[in-house]
C-alpha cells in the first residue's frame, strides 16, 4: 500500500483509527444532562416546600439526597460497578423525588429507610438505571406508608396556615428535630393538621342528593380554599402541595421533552372526568373535580412521578393508556378506598401493567401493511 | 453569509421523524468548487463495486488498456461492467483492503501517463431514442447508484411490467452531514443533472421527473430552477432533516406515497436515482463516457484543505488525501461515505469506488465513545426513527439474544439510517445491535429455506 | 338492589379479585404463580386452567357442603355431622377434577397441555383451589355465592399471574445482578406487586 | 360414635366410587395414549436443552428417541452410563460414539497479534464482525469477545488473554460454539486428540507473519516428524488429521518454530502465563 509519506504532507497512520458502527456522530445530550434538567424542573416545587414548611423540609431534602447518593455508591462498590455511575444523576433525582413524597417533618431514619427502599429495592436489585420496572420513589413511598403509617401521615400546617405564628416558628423553624417536634405536638394543641384529602376521606358520605349532600364538602372545597391549594398553602407531603410550582416544573419538563405529554394530560383529564361524574351523580360522596386536581399528590405524580421515563410506556399511545389507567385507579382509591390518597399505589399498579400496555401499543412501522398470504400483488 | 433567497415558487416537503444534526460540517467544503485530480501513477480498481453479482474480469496481467476500456464485464442482470480509469498496463489482480474491512480483489493498473481514450460508443440522441437503447447504454457504461448503495441503475429502470411507474425522483437531498459532492455537481453542472434526469425519465417511460433538493443548497436549487423548464423537469425543495434522502422517506416527502414493508419503490410507481448518477447518465448517453470517475467530498476537521474532487475509480484514499494537503493532526476515524451511514476504515489503502460519495476524517475529539449506558427509555429514538420503529426495544432484545422476538418489532424494516443512535442520550450502539438482529434473522430464514 | 346486597356482590367480585387477591393478598397459590410465570402465553393458559378448575371445584364442593356436610343426621338417636371430613372430601374432589381436566386438555389442546407441563397436576395441590373451597365453607356461602366468589378469585389469580409474567418477560431483558437473577428477583417483584395491591384495601 | 364411623366410611366410599368412575369414564372416552417411555427418557436426559443432538431441546429428542428417529448416542452431553440407561429403557443396543470436544484453533492472543485497530462498539464477536470485519489484524483470528463463551451451555469456554480457550474437562462436545463462532475457528475433535495446530488462517505465510507471532507457516516440520497421514496440508497451513491424530510426543519431536503446534494443556498454560504476565506488567 502506498504508505510513503511525502515530505510536508502528513497522512493518517491508520493505527489510531477507531472502528465502529455507523453513525459516527452523536448528539451532545447525555443521561447526566437529562437528569440535571429534571432536577432543574424540580427546583420550583422544592423552593415552595422550603417556603411553606421551612427548615424541616430542607432537612428532609438533605437527608434523602444524601442517603440516596451514599447508598448508590455503596451498592456500586459491592456490585463491582464503577462508583462514577452515581454521576449520571439518577440517584439525585430519586432522592429529591423521595423527599417530595415525604411529610415535611420526617425523621432522618425514615429518610434512610426510604432511600434504602428506593435505591436498593426499587432500582439496584433490578440492575440499576433503566432496568427497574417500578418507580423507585413510589416503591419507597408505598413501602414506608405500609410500614410506618404514623410517620408518613404526620402533617404539619404550612407557615401560611397557623393562627399562632410565633408558636409555629418556635416549634418548626427553630427545632428541626423530629422528636422535639413530636413532643411539642403533644403539648401544643392543633399543631398537626389534616390534609384536605384526609378531611374528605373522614367526612361521612351522603349517598342521596339534596342540600346536605351538596354542602357536604363546602368547608374544604370553596373558591378561597382552591386558591390556597393552588399556591400550596395546605398540609401535605413536602413537594406535592404547591400546584403552581409543580406546573412551572412541568412546563420545564415538557419544553425539554423530558416527559411524554400524554401522561399528565390523560392522567389529569381522567381524574377530572371521573370525579366530575361521581360528583354529579352523588355530590355528597366526593368533592368536585377541581378539589381533586389541586389536592394531594396528583400534580406531583402527573408531572414528576408517573412520567419517569424508565417506568412509563415508551410509545405515545401507551402513555395515553397509562395515563387513563392511572386516573381511574387514583379516583377509585381516593373515593372508595381505605387510603385518602391513591397516587403512589396507582403508579405502582400501572407500572406493573406497562409491559402489557407496551405489547398493545406497539408502533406500526412506516408503510406497514398486514402480512398477506404470499401472492404477487 | 449572504445566502441566496429561496425561490417562492419552490414547494417544500418533508417526512415524519428524523433528526437534524446541529453541526453538519457542510460548511467545510460546500464553497470549494470541484477540482479534477491529476493523473496518478497507479490505480487499484476494486472489482466488486456494485450490489449484485460482481463483474467478471476480462483482462489479465500484462495487458495494455486504454482509458475507458472494459476491465470486467457484467455477470448477470443485476451487475454492471467496469472500465479502466486511465490508459496503461494491467499489473494483475491484487488484494487490497476493501471498504468493509475484509481484503478484496482489485485490478492494479500502472498508468502510462498518456491517458488515451479508447474508442467510445457514439452519442445517442436520447430525445428520439427508445427506452431500451437508453437502458442498454446506461448498463454498458457501468452506471450504478452513486449515493451509497451502488445498485445497478438499469435494474431500477426496468421494473416488472405489471408495475406502473409514473414518478422519477432525482435524489439531490444529500442529507448526510459533511458531504457536499452532489451539492457541487448540481451547482456547477445543473444542465448535466437535469439532462440526466430527463434521460432517466425517458428510459423509464415516466413523464413526471422531479429533482428533490434539501433547502440548505439554495444556490444549487436556483441554478437548476433556471434551466429546469428546458428539460421539463420539476424541482422540489425539502426540509433540512436527516434522512431526507432515504428512498422511502424521499418518496413519501415528494409524492405522499408510502412504500409498504418489504416492497420496492416501483410498487408505488416511483423510481429514485441519485443526482450524481443523473450527471453520469447524461455523460454516458451524450458522449458514451463510461463511469470511471466521480465527484467525492474529502472533508473533516483534520483535513488541511477540504474540498470536492473529481477522482478516478481506484484512487487510493491516501492519494486522495494528499490532494487535500494531508491532515493537520492524526484523525480519530476514517470514514467512507457520510458520518451517519458511512463505513469506518482501518487503513488508507482502500480505493475510491463508484459509490464513494465522501472521504471523511473525524477529529479524535469528535469520535464518540460508546460508553453504552443502559437504555433509560427516553423515547428519543422512537421520535427519530423515520420508519417508526422502536430501536430501544430492538437493542434490548439484541442484548438479551432474543432474536425471534425482534421480528415482532419489525426489525427488518430498519433502513439503518442511524438517526436513532445519533439521538440516543445513552450513546447506545443501536444500529450495530439492529444489524446483528437482521443478520441473525437472515441466517435463520436461510437455514429454514434450506430445510 | 339493596345496599347490603350490593356490598355483598362487590365483596364477592371486586373483593375477591383485587382487595383479597389470592396471590398478592392472601398469599395462596404461590407455587404456580412463580413457576408458570416465565412466559406470558403459558401464564394465560395456566390462568384459564385455574379459572376452570377453581370455578367447577368450588361449585361441586359448595354443593357437597351445603347439601351434605352442613346437615346433621339423626342416626339411631345420635346426631352425626360429617363436617370434620371437609378437607378430605374437598381434596378428593379437586384431585379428581384435575385429572379429568388433564385428560381433556391433552385431547383437545395438546400445545397447552405441553406448555402447562408439570403445573397442571400441581393444580391439585394448588392451595388456592382448596383455599377457595375452604373459604366458601368457612364463610358459609351458598352454592351460587361460592361459585361467583371462586370464579372471581380465580380471575384475580389470573390477573396477578399475567401481570407478573409480563413483568418477568421485561426482567429477562434487564441486567439483573447475578445474585438476584431468577427466583430472587421474581420474589422481589412479587413483593412490590403485593405492596401495590395494598392500595385496594378498604375498597369493600 | 359407631354410626359416625359408619357414615364417614360410607360417604367417602361412595364419593370415591363416583369420582373413580368419572375419571375412568372420561379417560376411556377422551384419553390420548402416550408412551410412558418418553417421560422416562426425558428424565434421564441432561435437560440442558443445548440442541447438540439437532433436535429442539431434550423433550423433542426424547420423543425422537422413543419413536426411533434418533439414537441415544446422538446426545453429545450424556455420559456413557446415561446412554446405556436410555438404551435399556428403549430396549435397544447402544452404538458407542467417540466422545468429542471443541477446540478453538487460534493462538493469536492479544500479545501475539501485532497490529490492532481500536474498536468501539458492542463487545460481541458476531456484532464486531459487522463493523469492518472486526478489530483483529488477522482476518481469521479469534476476536476474543466471548460470543462462544456466552453461547456455551456448560461454561466450558474461557476468554484468556483475549483468546477463547476450551476447558476440556468441562466441554461435552455439543457443538453450540462451533455454530456461534463467526470466524469458524472452533472444531469438534475426538477427546483423545491432544495435539492441535492453533492456526486457521489460509493466508500466505508472509502475510500471516506480518500480523501474528504464532501462525502456522506450513514449514512441515510436524508433517515430517509425524507418521504418514497424521497431518494434512491445506493450502498455506497444516491441519491435524483428526481421523489419525498424533500423540503428545509429536510436539517435542517436531519443535514447531512458531509455537503453533501444541497440546491443549500446553496451550492453556501458555495463555495463563501470558495473562499473569500482563497483570504484572
């Protein structure tokens, strides 16, 4: 081969040429940048949580992220994977999501348990990022809810709610310590509060229609309360209260194409239609749809939890089915179930259905035609 | 950058899916006009240059050949002859590295420096001749699809009689990043391309002849639009989106017809030919010149002077690179073709073939390493796939070795355009996985047929 | 329909299928649940077989229970009650039924027979089938009630099995760490699935 | 008390009779006769479903055995005793086949093959072959990406030093690897043949030496020092004639200049040492 090199002209020597399959160029986007964008989208909701619940919320976020990162590194060490895997940012996202799913006042050990459930049981036993069929944060949330129901339903009022602001700041802002808050909670009356959904759950249902039925939920479902729910001034999990902040995050996610738009649309739409119908038939059984949309973890789930790319169907049609299924399950659990909130359960249940949904909602290739018996056209 | 404005009458079309590489590298060579390479001392013409049966060599060591003389004759219908790039002496058959990495047979010709033409066939008055004469000439001049596949052109022009063809599309999309060869040909020789298009139309008995060009080649579009009427050829603009020039996508963009799975363009009444091919056809019919040289883009960041060169078949890549002043630094990759579908080479000993549309060197910093992190099911590949497949699922099936299941995901429809792997944030080797699946499935069907 | 009977119907259907799912809530019938869930099509076949066997066997056992075992006979002045033979009789009936199903399957659907393999005879010892019969008698359900309950319980079993097998087909594509491959990851997945089913509690 | 006993016995007897009759009737009406031998044979078979016999898994093979389409010797995995047992079940005489094992006929590990191209892609021989024929400079050498090792149902192939090596004690000769290797380097040979020529390249000696330190250059030293017919010359390389294979002493007698004629044990040891050396370096 004519390998002789002319004096001034340099030619490739060939020994450093890389062989690889086409294509030879790629996008600059990578998993890390995707995860960081997701974190960016979470920031408004996290900021709202700290605004409404103060230092305890910040602590919960800190613990969850710390434990998730540490546990991820430990697992990688044991499993012989490079610990640099943690750089992909998925553990950070899981940690933040987990924090958003916990009450604003949560003891560190609950955070640790949650991180264990999320990172190890929810993700790493299945092989790590991309392999887990269930949403790690939902696994942790459901596992904790079943195992530690009291800790997971220990709601404190948001800073805008309390009548006695001095008391409030003294207890919650100064003492960022669960045991102290617990003790304080026993002393100061009314320090814990109920979430709107648990109030709705505990309100006796009125099956027949009438004035009483229509007014059954008036205390928690009125224009003034809707506004409070919208900005996030209510009891609830750390990251789920502020619909406004979550919507901002959702817009970020959608604009970066990090979630499939079908999931939030069909999820929220189904919940609205379903609760609307039930409310129309039996107004005394459940509050109006707007109440359901604004309270609980629905918004958080619709934009951040259910849309997790790994555990939701990959095709658009599949995502729509997934969203509808989520909506129905959430409503059924909320209205008739034993738990006030059903989003985490419905996410796990629908996660289990994803392989079946994907079977149903396979893409049809361009120019697809049904295979016909061999015959010259 | 005072680009020419797009003509308002231009119809702009596109297809669904695809990707748009931000850094398309065309800027390196799109202003460089076509230069003709000086005569070399030696050419190594690879024998098997077309899809189908490789031609049968008719010369032997020691023979004197003239430029354009037959070196190998067509061996069957799906095969074309091969001609000598210059006059000189046949040194014999040698093994040189082929484009696919395996050694391949080539005819080595020592140039005598005279560069004398052999006696060429007479010009054909194509406006008054019948289709078969044209097709015969196209075949005799060894013309194949010069865009990449190297499929014999006369075969495409002869669809089965029961299929009514009413569209001839000349593919000037050149959607591959970095490549500008077709662009320059269309800009500098618009008449040749248009006349070739008209000839191809006549050879296929088709009235509707259009040249489809991506609208990032405004100057070429305008140059052709001026002359298009005189050849009764239409010009269509296409959105800049990869793979706009893939056959099925091109047909859909221009005609809105979908080529069904496993069918040929002729099934929907279309024939697609490359713009470079059209120019070669014009030369073959008007002057009887066989396909012995082609315009190739030599480009990439490491190349000192990227440009578009008219190279003879059998020019070794190393010689071609010398024309461009060599390289600035050691490149990370040598690719024949474009960056999306081209083949990585291990040495510069490969020689230019009929379908070598580009010689691309990539800088080491541009060589993307496959860290191949796991799929996070983001769905980017589904959006990118012009064939509406699910590359992520296919790649996982390939990894798990579930080859039969891949058929349920229509793996055989893949056109290997590389859009999915380009878009994958996990940098998974999706195309390689899919090629593996296809190879396995082909093997299995072969075995079944044997049984 | 009165509210009470509505609730009763709900309990027999939704309750049997989801809330008190045989596999994921009562943890009965784990053997076929883990054994036949490798592939979706065999899971579907097994589900069909279980639905068939469970419904028929419950109908028969409930008939025997309601017409025979429950009754107290007066023989020679002593009251005789055969309730203590319940388990024995139920098992015998179920075993015989499975035999019959096996023969019929082999005749009419050999591929399914082959796919179910060892698990078909195992239905005999599938505690879910006996469990359904026992639950019916413990709750003193009538023949129709028992049949409906068993049918929906079997549907719930099938649902869990199908869900689980589709998940396992997906797990086959994942890079599960070596120590967790196979049964370990299957059990973990089943556990998480059971956790998800807790969400249905309190529905009725 | 007695009446309870009597009634229980009566009830169970009646139930038993009814159920027995029902089963009997139905199997009479719908029963399909199957040969119980199939199950017996299936139990004896190894159950690896390797396909080495040419049938689709052990169950299929068992059916073929019982129906007489196959003979027990076709199962490459079963030991002699097992085959004898199967033959006994089937009531036939057993023809004893030679036990075969696989051998990878390439010695070009990562130290011995000179020029290497950087390869960036799926770590699998078959996939790598699709990219410019794979990274190895020798177009006929082992790619060392473990396609065969992954395919082996008995974990008998190990990649040592970038080269696939068969562990003779684990190999049962099912031949799955032979079909897997994209470069067709793996051969099934008699288990008693201990000496192999670890090169499969048909290229000319000069070309081989350019890319590899241990090619067979067809110097015929082995042919000369061996007995007539123990080796065959195939183009530019020599092959061991496995119908008439030489003994282990041929290695020292021939003194292969390229260290390409080796016993399997020597080959394994060389690769092990080289790998250990690499770790130190």
